[in-house]
């Protein structure tokens, strides 16, 4: 099993070096798996009929949605937990606090240890393409397999995003009076 990534040479249109050509990575997305196939496979592995699994899954989905929108961190058995959060601007004065400070609502998924370990041990295959889509080379990962941890914030991730964090209500070092803040 491996994760496939495309690194394609593109001309930068914004940023520090507009006009420069850089290899930009993106996942090589597979076709989506149909919901019916998931229930059929789960049925095969469990001996429970696909219809019963679908009914249970639908009911669990409703419960998860309800609890998450009430502010709970909800376990997703065998996968991890999910919760909702927001990204907003920080303000100094109480009278400046308003909903308009929220820039985005977020869905935060925290994988369990087993899922993290599986991802860490999965190789990444990169296919490098030129501007026209011609293959230049293929490489397989030799990285440490470090996994971003949304619970504690990942220092490398913070530096790569210019100081924004995604864990535990940390503030960014974005500068100025309108720092971006993530509240989870």
C-alpha cells in the first residue's frame, strides 16, 4: 500500500517569486469508493448483513453530527475523534468581540494511534511531471513518516504555515493587532 503524490512543475503566479517555476505537490486522488461498496466489504468482514450495517452507520452518523454540533469531541470507533472548531481574529477589547471575527468553521479529525501508525508506515510514491504532464522521474519516500498531531500542535507544521497553529487554542505569531487564532 502506498500514497501517490504528483509533483508538477508550475509557474508561480503569487508569492515571493512570481514567474518562477517550482514543483508543487498534490495528492494523486483515486476515484471515490461508493458507499454501497463500503457496506458490502464491512458485511463480508463481519458476517452482518450490509443493510443492517448501513442502518447502524446512518444512526451513528446522526448521533455524531448531533453531539459534534453541541460542542462534544465525538469518538469514531476504530478511527479517532472529531470535533468542530473555528479560526478567528484575536482582538484586545471586549467590545470588539463579535461573530464577524470568525473567518472559518473547521472540522477537526484526530486519528487514533493505530491510524497514525498505519499512515506513518505507508510509503509515499511521488511522480514528478513537467508543465505538459510528461513524467520526469518517480521517487519513493524515505522520510521519517512524521504525523501532524492536531491535539498538541506540530512545530514543523506551524513553521510551514507561517506560525498558524491548529491545536488547543494556541495563537499564531501573525503580527499586528489582528492575529489569527484557532479555537478547537
